[in-house]
């Protein structure tokens, strides 16, 4: 079942005064570990395209960034899903947990 293999991060944020201390990385590590323990194969997320610092941060965490308004095929095991941002100006990102 797709829902058991694919998880999505809706919102993650660290107060600007506390950034650069590893808090965000710790949150992501914990979330990824929890997702793996529950059998997830992939994590997806989206964020506004006008934040290049956030795109860079997610890329450093191992996420593949997909350009805004791009459509691509996401493979999860034997399932192939077409994905896009719906034209809303968000970047999509995903990380294979295998």
C-alpha cells in the first residue's frame, strides 16, 4: 500500500535565532528513523520556490529537489506515480530511505 511506503513532511521549522545548531538536522534524522522503522521507503516534502537557502539545506540533507512546475514520475516499488506542484510555485523534494 502506498500510504505505508510513502510519508510526507508537511511543516518543519526552526526559529531563526536557533538555526545553525543542528536542531533541524536532528528533527529530520528523528523523523527519517521513525519513518524507516514503520516501513516507509520514501519521504516527500514541498516548500516555496522563492527560498534558495531552504532548497540548499534540504539538498545537503540528501533530498532530491524537483524544479517548480516540473512533472516527474515517482517510483515506489512497483508503483509509478505522476507528481507535480499543481502550478503553485513550490519545489518538490524527495528522499529514498532504502
